[in-house]
C-alpha cells in the first residue's frame, strides 16, 4: 500500500498484518511484536533486532498500512 517492494521478492504483504496476526496467532499486533512466536520469534530475535521505540514505530506503520489497505479494499468493491 505504500508502494514499497522487497528487492528479494520474498515474504508476505504486511498491509494486512493488523488483522492477520490477530486471526493467526490470537494476539494483537502490538503484543506479537513484543513477544513474537514461531518463525518470527527467530527473525525478530536474531536477524531483525528492534529497540522498544522501533517496535512502537512498526506497530504504528503497520496500523497505517492496514487503514490504507482497508480503504483500498472498500474502494475496489464500489
């Protein structure tokens, strides 16, 4: 939704992460970023090390992305 593409072309579109994390992991995005599970536990624990303030920024950006994603979904249905 922000027009950003991965150079490696791997990984999911995170614009729906706010909803997806809740349905897949049963926790809010904020709680998931603080205490990730599964593969993301390894990624955020050893490959992408985030400070507490960066984690807050991630949640804010993914929330904005989700709002834009939902707006696009509603617009495309009309």
